[in-house]
């Protein structure tokens, strides 16, 4: 792609009438249904990982619009933070909105030959940080998708997801797995396989609408009130694999098998088996590392089960964020009321088939 192509991308932010349209993108957050943690190195490299996840109707948005010449303005609307920098690459990694700046830096380096862009880059998240819904990776995917639209970059779904993974895990050195970037990019119900050398295979599942409807009727999301930092949990998990900790490795093997069982339950429409797999997966997940569960999480799960939920597990690395429950529809109100009485915020969700997408506003 030539420099003139890139210039045309920036120029296209302005219409023939001189107004300045905004390039927007959004990417959906995801629920980890089974296998989470087996997508993390070194387990995925040594044994191969498998994850079953699904995207929900919670999004992260990214917007690109012209900034005054010679400036890059980086904003997080949900955090109420706005930062201005000279349009020089690379932007500094100083602990403030580094995910957004890292995307800008990588795009400029790989697709602009280092030539900076004068842009206002704004993001908005419908979930709190540390939610366990893959928000950090989803933010990176939304930004990459927005830049792909702005600059007409020839990036397919695997390209977007891999670039997002590279930015987060390689450029920034953040601990984590691979599933979140691919879930946000592809959307829908996906069975994912992870192998050495960052190899990922995404298998989209065609779930019958009646099964999706019933799963939505039974699904409850409960926010624990704890925005956790997954890095320490993932670091411990990785250390257990490197150290050959039998209990942890066997738990990951069981989680990988749970992902296969979850896929089969969804395809067959067997909600009873799905609930049993969810519960078994949570038992295995807690054995991977010490910080995955805590008294707050255990209280929330015990409260929901006592009120009629059939199964529950933390979405994401653990330690806080959202807990997912399955509850028969005739027990839904009782479960929601019991959780509310304990001070938890709980609500339903919808599953969405569309992954990351971009448009011009």
C-alpha cells in the first residue's frame, strides 16, 4: 500500500462539503464458556489449548476523527480521561491509555513507514476494566478495526485478531491468552484451538436459534464489584506449567476436555449437559492457580445456587469481574433477588453473532 493510499484514507475523513465524518468501530465482549486458561502460554504451546466462548451484547467502541495538525489526542470516554501528545511516533508508554497508544504506534510503524497521523482517538467501554469479559483485548481489536477502515488496510479477521494479540502481548508485554482477540474479531459462538507458534484455528458453530434463546433465558451475569488484575493469576498459572505442577496441569487438561464437551452440548441443544460442564469446568479452573477464586466469588456462587441456579463460573482469568450463572427461567427472579440482597449487580444478556465491524459516521 502506497503513501498516497494512506493520505487518501485521511483525506476521506472529510466529505465534499468540508465536514469531518468520524470513523467508528465496535467489537463485542465475550463470555468464556469453557476451556479458558488453556489458551495461555506455555500450556497452549506444550499441550495445545481449546476454548469455547460466545460474544454478548456488550461492546467497546473506537472512534477516529481529525485533530489539530501536529497533535494526537487520546481519550477514554468511560474513564473521563483525555491526553494530548505531539504527533510524533512512537507515543510514550507512560501507564495512561497505553493500549490505545500502542495500537497507534503499531499502525504507524507497520502501515505508515513511521509517518505520524494527526488524530483524535476515542474509546468507550460498556464494561468496567477487569470485568473478565475480555475488555482489554476487545478495545485493541476495535481500534485495529477502526484503523483498518480509515486506511483501507487489507486485514482479514485472522489478521486483525493476530495484530491485536501482537500489540497486547508482544509490544506491551501484557500477560494473557489468545482467545479474547479472536472472539472479539469473529463474534458468535466459537470453538477455538490454540497451538504452538501463536497458531489459532477458529471454528464457528451454527447453534440452533431455539438453543440460543433458551441459553439467553437461563443466563445471568453477576458483577462481583471487584475489578481484578489478571496478570498475577496468569503468571502463577504459567509458572505452575513450567514447574510441572501436576494438579495445575491436570486441571488444564480437564478444562480443555470441558471445552469439547461444551461444544457438543451446544450443538446438540443439551442444556442439562451444558450446565454440568459449566460446573465441572469451574471446579477444574479453581485448581489452576490460588488467586482464581476468593470469598466474594464463593459467596456469590453459593447465593445463586441456593436460590435455584444450576451452575456458575467466573468469566475470564478469575479473581473478580463477572460470574456467569445458569438458572431455569422459573428461578430467574429468585436468583436475581438473592444476589441483589447481597449487594451484587446481576442482569441478563443476549448473544450476538457479529464480530468487530467499522463504519463512517
